[in-house]
């Protein structure tokens, strides 16, 4: 159903965009298009694309060149309809340790109908990720959401919706899976500058075509994911912005990396140990290899994708989050804090901290003698943005991330520094 809804949304947008533009012209307003172009240089102290083929050189430095482009528009007409669209492309070129670049593409399309205190909307979010190594699999993910939002009281909003997520791997279909579910969200505005939000989400997913060779990874055939989240947004003294959130998530699936019992005469194919900057082939579409700070990685796929036209929370994806959506069979606690202060008309200082504690069920690591997997992921980042002239901005950023697991299997530490130049229009 949601596949047809997605196609209808994009077709409708193609039809109503000229109408909206004509309405804007009639009101003698310019076509509202904005965006940015950016160029960044990055130093990564621990760059690794494939530990399985680099065991003799696990801790490697690299210099990365990044190019980032964004464009977005927002139109409204007849005081009822609202259309928002944004498109982003990101390319990365490591200097030493990869012969190929990797690319990330994101697109979001929102169409909303406002009537009184109510809003009915459809949001479609698509992303594409090309891997820099043949060992991994490219993927395309599409998330479509049908939602209803209502102002319950003057300072209280509620939002309910249905979502469908399709994760496709064109060259490795056993990794494909899709999710269906719903969510309920509330936002309470205490003052014009302080608000809190709360959400409860449920997703059921199916996938995995099966494979005669059980040692090849595949998506789980069925499973459930339950999420509870609470957060706060605050603006004060005209120059300060503070955001914080806590998330609790339980994922229950029948997923197993491989089944040793299916053929006791064979040894399992060696599986690389995942790190926060490297996608585990069993995770399919986790974060890319070291995602450059100062650029926006693919947004996390959540029961409320994107952050367009009043979506509540879930805005940490562009901070280089270590969180991975495409893992299965775990219990997760996540806390994050974002703070920004505008020092003056030219300088803005921003800080972001994130802590993730994840325990995985024994089924996700069935190798005899291996300890239970428990990851403790920490990320902290600080960056200074300077406004130059003629729409030019420069950004200097430092990022530190680590995994301090209870076992030594996935221990990881990384320092990244970057300097970028952006043109905003």
C-alpha cells in the first residue's frame, strides 16, 4: 500500500509544484529555493574499511576530501497545502586506504493539508549509499509516513501515523527487508521557548529470502521493534539553543549471523568484527565507513523519518551519530545533548555529546565460547562556524568517538579533525 502511496506522492508533487510556483508568482514572491555547496578536508586517525582484510594494519591514518551539496524548497498555496522538498548529495575521497570514493544521497518530500487545528501529511524519505569496497553491498532505503497531527490544547500537540520502510540491496537480495508500524507522539510547549516531546513507536519487519548456504548473512525473517523516546528543546537569552533526548529501544527478531548447527562439517565463513565506523555485513545498512564531521551522514531510519513540518525530535542524525539502525536482537539505551551558542553576528559555537549502551541477545553471536556482546559507544564533537561575506561560511570541527565494550572484541577509538568552506544561497 505504501509503495503506491509513495509513487502517488511524487507524482502529485510533480503536478502541484508548477501550480504552487504560479501561486507564488501571483503573490509577487520569489521562488523559495535555498541550499549550499561545501568543500571539506578531514584527518582521520583510525580509518578502516575492512578489518577482515587489514588485520595487520587496523589503526590507520587517512586524509579525506569531501564535497557536499544541498538544495531545498518550501511552498504553500490556498492557505491549505504545503509542499517541502530537499535533496542532498555527499561524496568522499580517501587519500590512502581506498581506491574508490563513496557517495551518499538523501531526498525528502513532504505534502501536507492544513485545516483548522489539524494536519494530514505524507512524508517520503529516500537514501542511497554506494560502498567504497566490493566487500559491502550498496543499498537503497525508502521510508514513507502517513500522519495526522492535531493541536489538542493551546500548548499541546499530538501526532499519530503509519510508516512503511523498505531496505533494498540490488546486488544482495537476501539482505532485503521491510518494516511496517505506527507511532504516537506528543509535544508540550511550556513557554514560547521551551517544549518537551514524548513518543512511542512500534515496527514489525519481515525479510530474508533464505539461502541454500546458511553461512551467508541474511535479514531476519520476522521481528518486532519497540521504541520509547523523550526529549526537550529550549531556546534562551536569544543566542542559546539546548536540546536533549533519551531513547529506550527493544528489538526482538529471529536473526542469526549463520547457523553452525546446519552443517557441522563446515567451518563458518570468517566474519569481520564491526566497529562504530565500519558497517558489519550482517547489519546491511548501518552508518558508512568513517563519516566526515561537518557533513551530514544518511539520516537514521526511525518511525518518524526526516524532520520536516513539525516532526518531533530525532534530529541528531546530522551530528555524526554512532547509532546504527540496521542491527537486530538488542536492547538499547541512548542519551544525547546538543548545545549551540551564537557568540556574535559572525561566530557560532556548537557541542554535541552522545552515549549509547547496547546489549545483544546470544542468538546474534552463536559462536561457542564467545562472550555476550555489549557495546558502550561514546561520541563528543565541537565545531566553530564563522560567517564570512557573500554567503560564505567556514567551519572547524573536532570529533572523538569510541566503543568501550565489556569485552575487548569491538574496542575502538578515533579522532577526526576537519576544516570546511560552504557557500549558502
